[in-house]
C-alpha cells in the first residue's frame, strides 16, 4: 500500500517537474522574439553605420550602444522591481575605473596612480577580459550595497541608492592615489571598431531577457504589481530584488568599462548626476516596465539629440543656412520629453514588449 | 565652539528651507520636484540683466533691500506657479516616477534657458554687502550674515507654521496633504491648494537664493543643484510629506556636515560627504518611513 502510493507520488512529482520545464520552455519560446527583434534593430543600425564609414557617425553610434547597455542595466532592476534607483551610475563608475586599472600601460599607471596595489600595477589585460572583470567587480559591489539597501522599499530605497551614488562619487573624487581624484585618468586604450560595443549591447539585452523569464524575475515582477499578494504567496521580496540588483549592477559595470574604452578617459564626474538623469529619462520615456521601451527610448532620444545638434550646427536649405541658437538643443529635448510624458505617462511602450504577435502583454 | 554651532545652524537653515520647499509640494501632489534647484538658480539670475559677458550687470540687485527681498520672493513664486500651470497640471494622475522625470526635464529646460541668456560662467556679485561685516557675540566673531540667515529662517518657519495652523488656506493645505481626495470631496479646491503650495515653495526658493547668493557672492547655474541634493535627502529622512520632519532633518544634515568637518581626522576630511551619505543610509535602514512619519503616506491594503 505505502509502496504503491510512494511510487505514484514519485511519478507525480516527475510529471510536475516535466510540466514545469515545459512551461518554462514555452515561456522562453514565446518571449524570445523580443530580444531577437531588439538585437536586429541594433545590428541594423550598426551595419548602416559601418556602410557609411563616417568616423564621427561611428563614434555617435558607439555612444548609443553604450547607452543601450546602461538603460538595459537600469531596466533589469527598475523595470522588474518598480523601485526607482539613482545609484546605478555609481556601479558604472566602478566598472569604468576597474577597466582603467586593468588596461592602462603599467609604466603610466605607476606614475599616475601610485596608490594601487602592486599586483594591479603589473597587470595589463586585453580590453574584453578587463570588461568582464569590471562587470564582476561592479556586481560584487552591488551585492554588498544591495545586501543593505534591499531591505528598504519605495522612495526610501530610491534615496538610499542616491546616497550610494554620491558616496561613490565622493570617494572616487578624493582618493587621489588610486583614482587620480577629480583630474581625469588618461591612457585607457581606445577601441574604435564598433563590434565589441554591439556584442556588449546584445549580450546585455539577452541577460535582461534571461533574468526576466527566470523564476526570480517572474517573482520580482509579481512583487512589483502586487506586493502584498506576492509576499503572501511566498516570494522573498528583498532576496529577489537583490538578485536583480546584482545582475543589473554587473551590466552597468560592463557598460562603464566599454564607455571607458570608447572615450579613453575617465573622471568621476562623467559618472554622476547628468548621466544618471539622461539614462533614467531614456528608460522612463521609452516605458519603465518594458525592455523594448528601454532600448527604443535610447535610440529615439539619441537620434533626437543628434538631430538637434546637427541643426544647431547649421542646416543649409537652398541658399540660406539655418542654425538654431546655442542651448536650444537641451531646451527642445526637455520640452519634447515633457510632451511625450504628458501624452503617454507610462512611456512610449508602457508595459508592452515588441513581438510579432499583437497584444502580447508582458506581465 | 560657538562658531561651529553657528556654522551648523546656518548651513542647516539652507537645507531646511530647501527641504521645506520640496516637502510642501510633495505633500499635496506626491511630486518630488527636481526643478526646485533650478528655480533657486533662476531667482539669483533674476537679479542680473541678461548678458553673456563675464562681468555681471546688476539690475534688480541694486534695489534697496526692502524692495529686493519681495522682488526675489515674487520671482520664485511666479516661476513656480508657472511651472505648475504649464507642466505639472498635466501630470496630476501620473505615477511618481513619471512626474519625477518630468520635473527633471523641466529643470533642464530652466537651466539651459538661463545658460542661453547668461552663459555658463560663474559671475561674482555682491548682494547686500553691508551684511558681510563680522560682529562680535559672546567673544566669537561671526559674520552678520550668518546671524541674519538663522534669524530669517526662524522667522520664515514661525510665519509658515502660523500660516498653516491659523488660516483657512493653511488648514485646507494640511487637509490636502493628509488625504487629497477626501479633502476635495469636503470642498477644498484642488487647483487653489496646489497653486498655493507651489507659490509658497517658490518663495522659499527665492529666500534660499537670497541667502546663498549673498553668502557665496557668486552666481552660478549649478548653485541650486548642490543644495537641492541635500534638501531632497532631508525631505526623505524627515519623512516624506511631513513638514516638521523636513525641517528637522535639514538642520540635522547641516549639523552632521559641520560636525564631521571639525571632528574627522584630517586625512578623512575630503571624504566627509561620503560619511554624511553613509549616515543617511543608516538612518533610512532604521527608520525607512522617516524620522517623523507623515500620516497617510503608507498605502493600505
């Protein structure tokens, strides 16, 4: 009797596991269109850039791809948890400086940053190895900060992340022997080909997708929409938030490392309030709760900024040259953002993702 | 010792006034107003004639003080109300993140508008020069300005308390802060209350602009941002929506900054702000709802 029941029990649990596995695969199949379409969008932009072969345009698109990494990193935490974070650019700062420490020529390093430990002074890695280590470093930092911060929620959590950003900025601006203080750290090898940035951005998109359909990501989104019900169903909200925080911190670190390689210099103030706000704006304008929204927000706002800059430089129509006065670019950007948000308060995409089938809501 | 106390009080006054300006608006419409810092900057620039020269051409700044002060306060209140009418009115029902980003975008617009008119170079002005002379109190030499800052802040706080407690408009505002939809159903006019809150908050920004402008003697587009950041943090530590809490936390933050500046070992002094922010995180961990939790901010299930 008991043997029979235990046998049916095992077969039952086996079936349940199989069913769950199938459900997971069904979910993956149903949602994988989104990251593929987004990657195709980025690949298309990159290909066009390579075909035009223009240097300044190349640099612009590299900037766009780096920002895609930032905004996708922000989405992993903000979009899934619903908690606005101002601190993520701090992890970008950590990643960028880690990349600088790992890739600058040891001779330059020992004169510019004498405070670094010996083993780090001797190290010189290839940029992509450095970028991966930088991402891990930022992820570990996010784990340490997150352990403390994720106990908070709502606006208190937002402010605490703000405090983290300000702390990182203060430390990096003043720890002269290790970070060079407020003066810029130069000598980071500049990577001018566009492909590494494209790979980074596509990797970030797939990481975000994989996190979003993982058990932890699903639980976190449940907690975002119905915190009480999710907690009652056994979702450990601080833990799931911590997972998202660490993953997104690592992605931000990767973005920081790539940004360091795209411009070749880092200063603490590059990674402070203005970058925080521009990336947050891109996410919110695109739609805070949607991966597609984040990517589309970056592409649209970057295109807008570029178009306005171009008009500021002067456009010739027929014989006359029209140029917008200086400063109009930022003002127009602000006004357009306000208009978009007033018309679509939850961003361009809202909570939806782009898919091939219509009306597929991302819950 | 006395010097430290006065430093702490005068820095705290600035933070407290800033935090109050943010808390007033948050109370009535759950908006964290990032444009507040730029309203402060606007008020200072209103004293100058628009020009991109390095020399500041003082315009309204030459007025005698009894005209100058109301002029700046009105500037702040006017701009703030304008922001409400043009922008924030459209975001009444939006979620807090959207409103926050909209307010940031608005601040951006104001900042670059100033930049276009005045250029980004910091300019020096001497506002009310008579105030920078030191005076002697209890054996300590203090700038008269510091004393006036503290006295003016106290006067503003007392005036505001009386206004909120004694007048009908103040009552409506407190009711709206506590439960906005209930207050509306009981006949409080939403637009009037919100515009009142914006006007008060703008006038407070004007007051900060006057104090800060005469303390530093420079006019800079970025000047609002540094105060804003601390004021913003003070609002949250104090308990969002709680006016008393905002003021208390503002003074505490000012005190913490000044005390750490004196007490920390010399090597660690450049990192003072990092310690202040660390303390902020600690406070939030123990009291996530703020030092003085406002009623009605916690959502009921």
